[in-house]
C-alpha cells in the first residue's frame, strides 16, 4: 500500500511539472535582467530631464515573471500583446495603458516605440522611443 501511495505521489508530481507552461524566449529575455534606461525620446528629443514627459521612466525597469513590474518611478503590471511583438504597461500613475512595439529585445538591449496622447495637443500624439540596457 505504501508503495502504491509513493508511486501515485511521484506520478502526480510528474504530471504537475509536465503541465507547466513553458516560458518563451522573449519572456525570458525580458524578465531576466534589470533594465537601465539609456535614452528616452519624445519627438526625437530627450524627454528624461526635469519636467520632461518621460522623466518618471528614467532609471531601472524590472519586468517580473508574475506580470508586475517597476518602470522607473512607476509601479504597475505588464503583458505581451500581439504574439509578443508588443508590450502593454499599465499603472495607476499613467492616464492610459502604454502599448509599445518592441523594436529590439536581446539579452543586452530593449528598444520600444509608441505613440502616446499629447495633453497639450490632443489631436497630435507624441512619438515615443525608449531604449534600455541590461544591468
């Protein structure tokens, strides 16, 4: 009887590990390092300085495996969208979720670009480009 229970326990563990969802290569690339902001541009101009629209994105970004993260001074959540070609960042501190096209994702570089509403000119969204380097 003990042997049967032991075999049953081993079988359950085997099935549990076999059923775990495998992480994609892009997921591993994004969640493994801490990313340090490299350039934060709005309309091709540095927007990371005091008063800049991307000032609060300056610093480290961490994409946790559980979908939470820290993006400069923002806390929030993230997820891949459109077959892992884009990333959506949501935070209570952002007026809208930020959905960005992933231009490059390697073990040392993350480059994203997006358009984001311009509060000064609502009909003319800002072109945003952010690049990060792995720490």
